C-alpha cells in the first residue's frame, strides 16, 4: 500500500498523471476504510484529498449550486445556501447513514464509490445534477445520469477525479417533491428501495415528472420510460398496470440476504403510486 | 428504591474503565482462531501460505492438548478444537499466535484447508422438521387427566417458528492468558459472565500441565446477554494453550465478523401447539405442546435451555390437562447457547400467539380471553407447583388500564376504516423463574465473602460479574442499605477465582435474587453477631478485631423440591411476572411495522435501584420487541449474516416510547430482573399487527418481506 497526501491541487495532479487502476482517492473513508480492512482493496495507491480546499465547500455560481466533492453530508445538512435553494435535497439527506457517518462521508465519495444503494444519487438524478470531472490537463462536465456504466463502474479514467457536483439552483422550484428510503431500520441502514421524485401539475395534468430509484439496478437511475408515459396525463388517465409493466423494464431488483426482489419491486410500485396520488 | 449512580458511570464516560483489550502485558503476543469454513467434513490437509517465517508463529491444535479436548458443559460433547472431522462452520481447528496482530490476521486469512465434504444440515427448518435429527434426552411434563375432549370443545392446531438472535454485546469476546511456569499457574484475564466456568475450562484443557488456573475478569465487561456464559471457556482454553506453548502472555480478541459467525446464538425453535377450548366457559381445557430447539452441532448447555423452555411453555394460563415435550435437534451449525430469556422467549412467542389465535377464532376480546384463563391463586403449573399469588393477573389488569387498551381497540378500528395505513394494539404476558432451575441452586451451593477493614470499609467478594447491568452497584447497595453503612465504604471487588468464593455464574436472573438477597441477610447476620448499631463506631472501638473475614452460604428454601426425572414439583421458588401492551403503525406502502408505544408492567418484587431497574427493563424490552420485529440472522439459501450492516439491530431511532412500571414493590424479596424484560414483549408486536390487519404471522421476525408475502398470499386466496 502506498499512501500519498498532496499539499495542493498541483501536487495532486502530479501524483495522478499516470493511469493506475489501483488508485483510490480517500476523503471521508467510510467506504474505503472498510474495503481496506476486508482486504478488498490491497496493494493500492491511496491519495488523501479531504484537506484540499478546491474540493471543499458549497457555493452559488451563477444559476448553479456547486458542491465540492469532498464536502461531507453534515456540511450540506447545515448549509444555509442549500437550505435556501435546495430544501428538499437537504431534508432528504437526514436519512443518510447515521449522524456519526454524516460527519465523515462525502458527497463525491458516495457517488464515486458507485454503490447501487448510494443514498445521494437518486436525489441528485432528479435534480438534474452534473459532475465536474478533472484531470491534470482537462476539465469536463457530464450529466450524473451518464456517469455510471455498470456495477461500481463509471466513465472516469484513473487519472481523473470528481471535483464538484453541480445542481441547478432552481432544480426544485415549482415541484412537488418526494423521497422515500426503505430499509431494515430507521438509521444506519443500507436501503432496500429508494425512490426520489419531482412532479408538477397544471390543469390536473402532470406537466413534468422526474423519478429516480436506488438499490433496484446495478446503479441508481432515472425511470425515463415511466416519466415519459406519465407526462401530459391526468391521474385518471394513468393505467397503473402500464406503469408496472414499464417499471419491470426499467428495474432489475435482486434477492439477497437483505431483501427479496418481489418485495423491492412491489414497494417501488406502491411508492410511485403514492408519489403520484399525494 | 434509591437510584444511586452506577460505580462505573464516570470512569466509563471518561474512558478510564479498562475493558479486556485495554490490558497489556510485557512481551504479550496476539492470538486468533483458525476455524472451519466447511459445514461437515474431514480435514485432508492444511496449507500454510508461503512467504512467512513459520518459526515466528505459535500454533496449537487438538494434538497439543495436555488435558482433555472436551469443553466442560452440562453435556460434555464439544471439543475445544476439531481433531480430524469438523461438524460445523466456525468450528475451531487451531489457535495461532504472533507478535504482530495485523500480520497474524493476514496469515490466517491466507491459510487454505482441504476438506472431504460430508452431508450437512444447515437449514433451520430442515433441522427442526426431521425427527431423525433429535439428540439428547427428551423432556416431558405430563399433566394429563386422561379425560377425552368434549365433542363441542374447539380444537386449534398451529406451528410457530422463531429465529436465531445475536447477543450483539458491545465488546467482542476476548481473553488474555499469562503462563507462570515457576508457580505452574495459568493466569487468565477474561471478559466473561462466569469466572469459575472459565477456570474449569482452562484446567480441563491444561490437565496436569498446570497446578491451577486463576481467573480475574477485566474491570469492564462490555455486555454479554448470555453470550459470555460458555464460549469464554473454549476461548480461554485455547488462549491458555497458546501461552503455555509460546511461554508468553497471549491475547485473543475476536474480530467482530468472527464473533458473529462462530459464537453461540439464541436457539431457533419450532413449537407446535394443540389446544381444546370450551366455548361455554371460554377456558382452555387441554393442551399439547411439542417444543423443539435447533441446538447446533453439539448439545453443550442446550438441555438446560430446553428445560426452561418447557417449564415456561404454557405461558401464564391455567390449563387442567397438559402434555409438554421438549427435544433438541442437531444441525451442522455452531452450538447455540445462552441468551437472556434462555428458552422462555421462544415459549412465549408460541403460546402468546396461540391464545391470540384462539380468541380471534372464537371472536373474543384478547384481553378478556386472557383474563379468563390466567394464573390465579389455587391454580398450578403443569409440574403441579402451586400458584401462590395473583400478581400476573395484576400486571395484566394494570397494563390494560394504563394503556387504555379497550378504548384504543375501538379508536383504531374506526381509524383503520378510512386509512390505507393501519394502527394496531396488542397484548402479551410472561414470567421468569428466578435462579437455576429445580435443584440447581442447591447444587451450586453459592458462597460469598466479606472482609471488614480497620477503617470499616467493607469489601464484598462475589464471583458475579458486572457486565454493564450494574450488578456491582446494586449488590453493594443491598449490603450497605441493610445496615445503613456509607456507600463509599462498601465495594464489590473485581472477581478473581483465587480470592473470591464461588458464588455461581452470572446467569439465570440469579445475581440480585440469589446473591443480592443473600448479601442483605449476610449484612444483618453480621450486625446481629457483632451486636452493633453503627458499623463505623463498632470498628473504631474494636480495632483489634479487624480486618476480619466473614463467609456465608446460600441455603435453598426447603419447599423447593423438584423431581428432575419426571418434571414434577417446584421448578423455581419465585417468579417475576409481566404484561405488555404495544401500539404499532403499519405502513401499507412499505409493509413496515413502526413501533409507536410500549406499555410494560412488571413485578420483580422489591426494586433495589429504580434507575438501574428501569434501564434494564427498557433495554430488555427493546431487545424483545426487536426479536419479534426485525432481527434475523439466517436466510434460507443465503446463509448467515456477517455484521451489523445486515443484521438489523434496532437503533435509538427505532425505539418506541417505552413506559415501565413496577408493581408489588413492597415485597421483602428482590426477584429476578435480568431476563424477564426480554421474555414477554415480542408477541405483543405480532398481536398488534394482527389487530391492525387481521393477519397472523406465525414466524418471527415480522420483517416487511414476510408481511408482503403473507399479504399477497392472502389476496391470492
């Protein structure tokens, strides 16, 4: 194991010029430390980044809220900027892990770790978040929705890292919001099903619907087919059998030690129904 | 009733209280256990990894044991370490030690063992449904009258299942052994409930290689709940052997994952009940109970759990005609062992569900049906032990009254008519016999010792450990309150088998009930013998008499006579009683039960320390509710859990409002408190769920996946 603590961004980039698929960035450590202890990560190059100020903090930049990748969940929960602009996002994060882990776990880490159960991702997906991905020579901005490529895999090269998460300042404006994280207890739990939703209604028709789920696929994702089906329909025009059929196409829940696929699927159906009815 | 502060409260807050892993000895090395990952098989070869200097490691196996390779238990059938054949996953094969803890862990992880696999039973139902898997002695309580059921009596026949439960003590199992070759003494520092069990465990494995084992507990014992009753004997044996072979102090602290996977759990149970109820009198007239436990690969202490299980199987109901059989079933899983409640929670799970079903079928209010059948003076247990008090009934009446049960039944019924989500309210009752079963306390022959120093400090020597439950505070309190001595001059000493007489293990709700009451009588006896009014004054005017040692033995009440062959007689002299009403909120979207309020009325007789007693009750009640609600350890097809991210221990966020009231506190006797809070609450969750939805679930826990299955099965019907 090799441990590096760069002094600044320049030092960071110097250390990541070469591609190295055993490179890990350490910030809060709530996932990586466990993987090191379990021997899942070994003989790796660990670069510590939590102290780098360019990666920290919450700012308003024009029409966006920009959250540094290593900003921890407590900082987001306590942020005035988030409270004023993205109150639904802030409120929903209260169910993230536990108060203790919130002080350590970072928003960028939760995304980059790529768990199908990542708590922040369904929320960020319905808020149309983008990621600022940087390397020594390049900065690119991509939609979070295009970030994941499979179970714990993403489009980043090993000489890149997430610098910030960009959320449109008005992402929640005018929407009815919905968030439900379902697990085996109220705190410190890994979700069995997560649903985040935004909707607005005009003349009793859904003009916009945004839905994202976690723990039901290899990575959290938007339910575009259902969104499309629901748009411009009123509640009575919706055929819920059709919604269930589309959901079946969009999710691939599994049975494991924690839960059963039938349960996960039906809970998701129920949550969508409640989201639309409320 | 004085709520004096626990002696360990401040040192635990400031971190100065020492737990096992806080101790260190010069030249100490670290040990770990190498255990089987095969459920049943013969060991063909063990491959140590390359790249390590094997001479740095100390390795012990069955072949190195100078004494006997059988852990002393009620049934001696479990080896410390497997010889050629392993009978379950998690069976210890070797103890290995090295100066570097991290390197040791890495080394052990890389060891490969080749097995020739043999047939294994790992599924709980596969184990409990097949009567070919029975082992050990069948227990029978036969209280049949020979009367045939009347044709109009209503027959109910159901099978109930309960799962494993993990003790989840904060501090994992740990042990330090320090071999002293000159004196031939094996000194062991233990986090355990029963120092004298550990002593026997070390002396058995070491045989004549040592003169004596001396066990002293760590200052702090970070929880146990039964989990540190018998496993420490095995662990201490292997740690001692490593110290003996290496000549160095050896410390083993189990990794949490290993602790969860290989140590004892609560026994899963299958309990089949048949009853015949008279529709006229609404009384249960006849019962048959088949009580089965999955013991794991060895019997160890399971027969004692089985005994308590059958003795509590009928719950608190007077049934004239009863036949109860109890049997242990073998599986290829680690031996199940002691856990707060010790067979009783399984018993109440079944019987408290069963009476609820009968009441529902006969369209009788569950409270009124219970009231009709509950124990009263003049009734008897199936063992013929007479019921001498109406305290169980008093608990039920009080909890019904204070929870406003009858009114809420109506309110919830109305509310549920117009809501997708549902509210429910459920009852359960329970009791726990204090101390060892039957003649056990006579056999234990417990002794306590007190030394009064020249400054009138009283040092109390008992083998009972304080594992966070406050025993050392409360035991001292019982002594100094009896003679009105200042609290700071009365201290329980750290249990050490060379200084402390054997006052028995810290189990079976016996610590305050047997040892505490003994200390209270002891204090009064010393006062009487010396003839003092004030101990301080007496000691200062009779300095030449001190320091002075006093000893006293527990004498069992002569009314306690139990026929262990036929299960007839007085099984426990005193019982603690309890009743519970729990309110739930059922979330229709997610099939989750949320606990909203739990009302509990408990009779433990005299309450020595109100705050400690309430704390014990609240903790046990949450543990009990979670047993019914969310905790499971094994899933068919997916195996056993590895840690707390999957094993759903409730958090404080899941805690409902818990109301605890003690009644009949004017009793002169402080009865057992340790286990009863765990025994009775779980069935109330299930009964409340039935009240909310009309659906019975006959298997714990009521996780949403199980509820979903039973709801959709119901819709299909």
